[in-house]
């Protein structure tokens, strides 16, 4: 569906509700480093990196060294006035092989991290899986097999038993669509497989199954916890009115948006994919996947403009985005797409409570002679997107908070350390942190509650 746009989001300042929460998100693999310390096991990304698959040849062995420098990073969050911090737990740091023996030192680290976050007056929001699958589980089939469901549910139990007395917000997965499509479908992310449509759909479905099992496991352990998941949602549009391209956009919307959403929220799969998934979905699966979550995290970066092109999964490929602003990732800058997305979600999913779990941009930051980073493009990007969130809230969308991506420059997956998304610059030689202009701008938005 398409929502008519009413007014320029930048026309006037907008005030957010008093209980609206602000902060940033990170991921364990991208910032922690300490890859071989205190009993941490190997991940699919360690293997992918060792295969020479990272564009700039870097690795996350040190990354931001957050494992040792988390007090400094939390002090930065406090200085900015963060009310919330979404971080991920590293499965192989807690259970090194994915199943079996628990690593006490791994849990001890997250104990210290959570305590420090709370000490700063910040709400900890924990994500169980942000792509760092233990390599031994991948060796047994990873997300291609349903055998992973039990280990993921047990990992969820172990984590919440240890941290659930202090962490009240739990999110199961981060961007299962990206994991399935880029990791198993086209091979540009770990584990690096080019399995096409079957690999994509199996990985999506088995993540959904594991998520359902984990949600039930945590609900049994923590009946009053706020439970949810985090999905990268992007409005899928045809590049033009050609019927083939319009059909391609519908197919891609089904794969990218609807399989993750309709699974957990409706216990359903899109009609357009029913035939392709008939041998993957077993009796009872959809009931096991559906769960009444409390809060959905939405990651938004841009729309997706698609066209029909054979030779690609689902005969879909990127079309002309018709955009004149681009990030250093070659992603179009389309703030109004976030408003459209939130309005569509409100109409299609009963206005379930949501928060923006990731939104941000990589640019080619430069350290000025004064030692500062004057990242005016990022400030403009964040301002325009936050304004669209304000417009959506005004129009009745049930948006509870906004978390920027990301607190720190970090290891940007297959791009390595070259792409910088942070509000805070990290010098990868010295590991010195320097708040950018965007950090200061964001702190003022948090202080005033308006944009």
C-alpha cells in the first residue's frame, strides 16, 4: 500500500512524548574484539574473515576493543543522555561451541556490562543473535537445518537465567532477512554460501522456528519481560509501472519483509511463496513460530527499488532508486521511506508497539585540523530521519523510541573497518574515541526531546 505524503517533515520543530526513549545500538562481533580471550569460541565470521572475504583485508580481532573499554563507552552514552542501549550477546562467548559447556567468563563479562549500563541510568536492551553463529553449529548445518532450534532456545534460557533479573528487554534475532539472503543466498556475508532461493527460504524459516522456541523459553523464565525481535524493514517499490517490475517488487517484499513479520505476528507465510516453501514448512511449524511479542525493533536505512531480472533469486534485482542523495555504502538517502514504513506497519499490524532499533549512515569522515569530526552529512541524515519519526508519531504510529546506528565506528561486516557509521570516531591504531558533531547534535535532541 502507498500512503500519501502530507507535509515536509522539516517544516517545523516536532516535540516527542516524554516517555520516548533515545539511545544507540551496537553488535558484539562488530565492537568487542577479544576474539580469542576468556574462552570465546570461533564464529562463522572468524572463518569468513580468515578466508580473505573482507573487502579491506581487516578483521574484528580487536575491532573497538569494547570488551576491555566498555566503561569508557558507557560513559559516552551517559554523557549524551542515552535512555536505552541495545547490544547483542555473543553466543560463542557464552557457549563456545553453541551447545554444551557454558563459559563462565563470558557470562561474567555481560554481568559487568549490564551492571555498568544500569549504573549509568541506561536501560539495557539485549539481543540474542546478531550474526555471530558458533562455527561448530554451522558445521552441523547452521540455519539450513531445523536442528539449530533446540540449541538456540537453550542459549536463550542460559542468558536470561543469568541476566534476566536486570535486563527486562529481550530481542531474539537481528535482521534474519539479511542473514538468510546475503549469508546463505548470495554469499556476500558469512557463512558465504550461494544457495539461491532454497537456501534463503530455509534460513528464514529456521530462524523463525528458533525465534519462536526462544520466545517461549524466555517467557517461561521471565514472565514479565518485554519480548520482541528486530527486523530490517524496507518498503519495496517497483522502479516503474512495468507489470513485470511491479510483480518483482511484490515478490521481494514477500521475501524481505513478510516472511519475518508474518511468521511471528500472524503464523503465516505469504501466498506468493507458498509453493516454494511447501517442502520446508512442516505441520505445526507456523503455530510454533507465532508468538505475541510486546515490542518490535525496526531497522531502517532506505527503500528498496526493484525490477524483474532473471538469473537472480526470485528473478528480482535492484532497480533505479531515482535518488540524488547517497551514503558511502551507496545506499539511497530516503527519509520519507521511514514515515511510509511506519504508516504501513500501523495499518497492517494493528499498530503494535515498535521502536527504531537502527538508523544511521556511513560517510567518509575526515578528522579536521582541530581534531574534530564535522560530519555534516550524517547530522543531516539523522535530522531528516528523526523528523519523519516525529511525523509518524504525530499521525498515530505507536513508536516508542529511536536508537541510532551506531554508537561507535566499528567492523562493518564484509566491508571491514573502512565504513564508518559511528556517532563516535574510533582511531583503529590507538583506539581513541572522539565524539563527532553528530554525537553532539544527537545529545541536544535527547536533551530537548525535539527536532
